[in-house]
C-alpha cells in the first residue's frame, strides 16, 4: 500500500468528493497509473478556488483508491481529463501549519510549500496516519 498527496483547490476537490472521483495534475493519466486499489490519498488545497487568490493551506479531503479503473470524462471539447474512483471519508478541513514540523516529507520546514508544487507525490505511512488522525474524528 502507498500513500499520496494530491494538490487541488478546495472548490475542485469538493466536486470530486461529491462525484466519488479524483483527477491529478490537470487531468493527466500518469499519476493515476502509479496508484493501486486501497492506496490512501490526501488532498491538499493551497487555495479556496482554482484561479483565485484566497489562500487556504489545508488538507481538505481524504480517501482510498476504490478500484482499478482509470477513465476519461469529457468536461469540454478540448479538455477530457483522466479520473480514478475514490472512496472518500467524512472529514474536517485541517490546516497544514500546525503539522509542518511533524511531517517528515517536508524536508525544508522554512520553505515547506515547495514540495507541493509537484502536485502529486508519495508520502510515508507515518505522515499519512498523522494527517488522517487530525482529519477524521
């Protein structure tokens, strides 16, 4: 089992939670292929809305990969992103700031935001459990 962070605005992940799916890195297939059924996924939202300026910096959704299916969904004539089904958990929005010093995947605690620029990355199980325990009551 592996554990992942996906970076996405809060408004976009809200649509994913509602529909039971996820997209990563602007709908690319590659990241989704790296995942397996049962893998844990945490969604981090740097902003409240895509294209907006209102900062959030919080973990906003959590779940597990539901099945082996990777599929495309037409959102516009020129945008047909890849998706995976996710079993989401009820959770609370959890700010990252109080957790930065405890998260091992953040090597540089001063410039901690740099890691999130990748948009999709694997994290250690211990970090996943720490975040999960704060998100799920």
